[in-house]
């Protein structure tokens, strides 16, 4: 499902955090958004998913402007979101977390749950464990599974490798690689090599605006690392 973002502005009080942000994720494409801490990446994703209402601009899903639609309707249209910091339900079990996500989305087929558990087998073992008792890497897998059981057409991930041990990073990389081409993926990352290995297109943000866009093949790793180095 194609995503087109155009002229997006966002303010927190009088501070402008997004400035005329525009880019597209083609249907089945994987786009990585890179940028330093505070560049506005999470704010952008919150606008896309309907957590925040942008002050200006359009967000089109398969051609339809969804900027005035609430989050749950965007989710029905096929958008799923894995937020930064996971945001799972700590007091619910792993199973309850997953089934609640499937139910909220109206997923009837248990097939979606089975598929997600096959990708993240640890969640099967931890099915009855409280979400809050999982390690960071296990919570990341749970958040990812919660998004996948909705059978998204556009998957939005905010720093899925942040604070995660290398073996889980490579599992997450494999899962994203397996989804590439089948659904659209928008990936916010600060881990440059992870982003470059997966993305068909890289969008660099600085101070709330897009300063660079490069497609696979034209990606200059050194130029990118200068943009995002602290
Ligand atoms: N709720 C808020 N109220 C006021 N300012 C905020 C709020 N959330 C974020 N900001 C500010 O907006 C700017 C962009 O923040 P945002 O979280 O979007 O950046 P980010 O690129 O996701 O950073 P990080 O890489 O650290 O996750 C920062 O200057 C931040 O301090
Ligand atoms: Mg962020």
C-alpha cells in the first residue's frame, strides 16, 4: 500500500518540530527514515499513525487522505505501528497482548496469530508470562507480533533495534527482510547498517525536515553517517 506524505508541519506549543515533511513509500517498498536524536522522527510517525494531528499537510494511504481519520480507522485501512519503547501492556500476559491486538483489529483467522508466533517462537514459550516480565528484546518481538497479527499493508517501526542484543537484532532484520516486497515498510532507525541493508530508499531528517533522499544503489554511506553522527 502506497504512502504519500506531503507538506507536513507539526508544533509542540510554539515550537515547530516538523517543517513541510514530504516523502513516499511505494507499495511493497521499504523506506528508512534516519536522523539524529530529536530530529522529529517519532513525531512524524505519531502524525502518520494518528496519535498526533499535524498542524498542516496531507497523509495519503493508497491515494486516500487519512489525515482526519482516527488511529483505529487508519489501522483498519492496513496501517500498523510498532512504537519506540515498545508500549506493550505490562500487566497482561503475552497471549493476552497478542489476542487483544488481533481482536481490536477484528482479525478472525487464527492463522495470523500462528504466523506471528512462527516468526517469534519465544513468544509461544512465554505465552502465559506477564508482558512486563519480558526482556527488552522479547518485548520488542511482542510489539512486532502485535502489529503483524493485524495483517498490515503498511508496517511502521520506530527504532526496532534500540537497546536490543545482537541476536535479536538479526532476528528482527530477518523478519523485516521476509516482509519486504509483500507489504510496505517504513522504518525509523539510527543503526545505519541495519537501515541500509533493508531499505530501498533512505530519507534523512534534520531539525524537523527532510534534507536528503536516496534510493538503493545511490546511497552514499559516508554522507549519511555524517548526517546522523552525533
Ligand atoms: N510531547 C512533547 N512536547 C514537547 N516537545 C516534544 C514532545 N515530544 C518531542 N518533543 C520535542 O520535539 C523534537 C522532536 O522529538 P522526536 O521525539 O520526534 O525526535 P526523534 O527524532 O524521534 O528523536 P529520538 O531519536 O531521540 O527518538 C525534540 O526536540 C523533542 O524534544
Ligand atoms: Mg524517536
